[in-house]
C-alpha cells in the first residue's frame, strides 16, 4: 500500500507522452527505492502463477478517469438480475491473482452473483496499488473511485445486475479503496468488507505509511466527519461494513480495525460497544457485531488469530472452505469469503412481503441458522442457535443447518419448517 504512483493521463498530447513516460519510469524507480528504504512496507513481488479462473476482460466499460482495467467472472448459473460483488486486489497483485486465490468465485458459482474485479497496474502505481491515499483518486466523481463506479454501472447495463444489491470488498490497498468506495458512493453500495484496510481519508492530515503502521487514533466523531464530507448532500442509508484483520499484521497495524469500527459505527449513529460476540470458523476468529435499532448487523469486526497481512482462506472442498495459498498474502486460516458473502446477504435467508390485506398475518423466513442470527431472528449460545421469542433449539450455529421461522407476533419466532403459510 505504498504512496508511490505514476499515471499516464489520456488527455496528454501523443507527442508528449513518450517523454512523460520516461520521466515517470525514472521517478517510479526512485520512489520504489525510497519506499523500501522507508521500512520494507511493500509486499514482496508475487510469483507468476497460471490462471485458475477464467475472467472476461471488458475493453470498454465507459468513462475511465482512473485508468483501471475491468474484469468479470460470470458463473455458469448466473442468477436473473444478479447481485454484484466488486473485488479489489492488494499491492503487487492483480485481478487475476485475486480471483484465483480469494475464494470469491466459489460463492459466485454457488449463489449466482456476478463478480467484478477492478485491476490496476504499475502504470498507475509502481507497486500496482490502488491509490487510496491520493485526493485525485479517492473523491467522488474522479480518478479511480469514478472508474470503479463506472464498472458497476456497466455491470447493470450489460449483465442486468440488480442496482439494489451491489457490494465491494478488497485486501490491503484494495481494502483501503473499499473504504473509499463506501464513503464516496454510499448510494451505490449496500455493504462492504474491508480486509486489512484503513479508515476513509486517514491521509487527510498524515502520510499513508503512518496510517498503515502504527495507525492513527481519531475520535469516532472525527472519522464520521471525514465520511460525511465525502458526499455532503447525501441523506440516504449508509452501507453496512464488515472489517477483517489479522492479529499479527505488521504491514497494516490491527489498530486500523478498531478505527474502522469507530468510523462506521459512528456514521450509523450507534455506539462502539458490541451487541454480540462469538467465535467462528476452524481457527476461532473473534467476531464482534454492532446492531442498529431494528436488530440488523450494521457493523462487524472479525479478528483473525495468528495471521499476518493477507486475505484469510481455508483451502479444501468442504462447504465452509475456499481459496488457495500458493501466492503471497492468502493465508490458511478461515474462508473469509464465505462469511463476507453471508454478511452481504448473498447466501440465502428469504421471506415474503407482508400481506397488505392482513398486516397481522404471520411472516415466514427461510435460511441458514447463521443467516437467521445475522438478521436478528435467532440467537446463539454454546454453538447452538435458538429462535428469538420461543427459544426453540434450532441446532448448530452454522451455514449448513437451515430452517423456516414463522414470525407472529412481530419479534416472536417459532420453527415452522413444514407448516408455514
């Protein structure tokens, strides 16, 4: 996530571009040397890897002021009006590397959503980082932020994607750019997952390396102001946010997870005390959840034990496994893409619209035990799930056990797998 960057602007006269490129190559080499000397915070170069996932490159997706590349992973069973998940890679990585290793394509295949991968290169940044720290790229309507927003618009027009179900996630510089997209385009994204990332506009009053490590401690009110200043006229709902961070991350300090929590809980007008805590996954990742006034998980923080800087994955063919570890910064621990997909609401709890002729009629909800807990229809204790209101034991708290719950009266749920209207 280093601050060194260089970009060839499309508006430059052709005759001047060669000279500009030569100057930028020289500046880029110097910048890279300075960055390494500053403390070795760059990712080490990733080894070349054979592509495991077929991606479609979109040659013309519209306005591209950030000079980014757009790639799409379209599962064989793409759902009608599919949801869109935008994925943003880390430094020294690429869209292809992130698709191959993060595990997101596993859940695109399973649940039929469209995966859009933005890509940057060394032409924009010497380490192929997204320029999350640059005012020219982290503001609404300009630079890389505008290019990513245009990719979403293209996905809607070209693939029939549902504009009401658009999400974004990313690692490191891609995680910091996820913060940018949530702050600058809250009218576009329903939710986001920041992996080893940084609060929005941390670099307003300090340098990017200090934001990375040791991190900067600001009040929730100050962090909120920075988000709201990104789109001052916005009055709509804010995106929900999940934060993932390794306990042993020495590249982006774990303090950033706390500061991200402070930023987004305050944006939503809720306090910084978790309403629910639990452990998830095979490595006992510690989860904190923060609920809004109607019991919805609005912010969550997932602290992954004993891992450094990277996207948590869990290679294998089991239903809770995903990803690969053959490339740097994909760390064997927990399949974070599963839990991120759950947080986005892409794995399944559904319920009918209320009957307008009988507002007191029971409402039925179907989904996994995990999804019911996420939505506030059930609670978890000792690894088991219990229907809220009735207290019925629904079985293990995971994504495999599914039930239909009948809600009547409001807020009281009973298991009704076979007898729900």
